[in-house]
């Protein structure tokens, strides 16, 4: 009979099993520690915001989602503060999400009692979108259906901001 080799012998098999078990236990522990953060959208993005702050880099993506979660929870003043941090980022970092964030920020302004800020932001946004559309049409193109839908939503939010005395009614119409 041939003697077992260390490379392919029983020790190697046990070593692989033990290493796999340790990895599973480590990941399970880490998952259990982070599970409370995944309890809701707000706790998830609040955790990401705090972690980014500790590391010195909060991404626009995190700011957008954290502010949106705050607005959904009815914390409009805090949502406005976070959206304003988003707005302060260089525009080339924000990408295509800026219009959606401006819509939610404007409604958050309104729900926080800052009607003038809401309408100013919406009017600026609508003017910019109409200008972009005119430029696209002058070059022989047109805006996409997504851009048209965003413009329609901007007009709808502007209407909500200027016609609803009760801000809670405006929030319900918008789906909050």
C-alpha cells in the first residue's frame, strides 16, 4: 500500500473544511451585526451616511437616497439639509439624478414650510429643462420620453406647491 501524500491527503481536506467553516462564521457574524441597519430605507441610508462621514467621503448617491428616505419618513427639515449637501456637490458628480433630487427637494421645501424656496427651485429647474429641450430640437433631435416625464412631474410638483394650503394633502397627492 502506498503512503498518503500530504498534498492530497486527509489533512488538506480537513484544512479546507475548517477554513470554509471559519469564513461562513465570520460572514454570519458580520451580517448579524449589520442586520439592524437594513431594517428600513432610512436606517440603511443613515448608516451609509454616517460611515461616509467617518471616512471623509459621502457620495452623491448616498446623499440622494438618505434625503429621499428622510422625506418619506416625514423629516422634511432634515431632508432639505441633506438635499442641500447634494446640491452643493460639483454638478459633474451628480449625473442624471439631479432632476429627480430637485423634485423631491422642492416638495420637501414646501412640506417644511419654505414655499418660496420650493417654487424658485422648480421654476429654475423647469427653465433649464425647457432650454435643454430647445437646444436638442435646434440640433435636429428631441428630448427623450424620460425627460418629458420629468418635465411633467416638475410642473405637477409646482402645481402642488402653489395650490395646496394643507401640505399633508400635497404629500398624499405625490405619494408620501
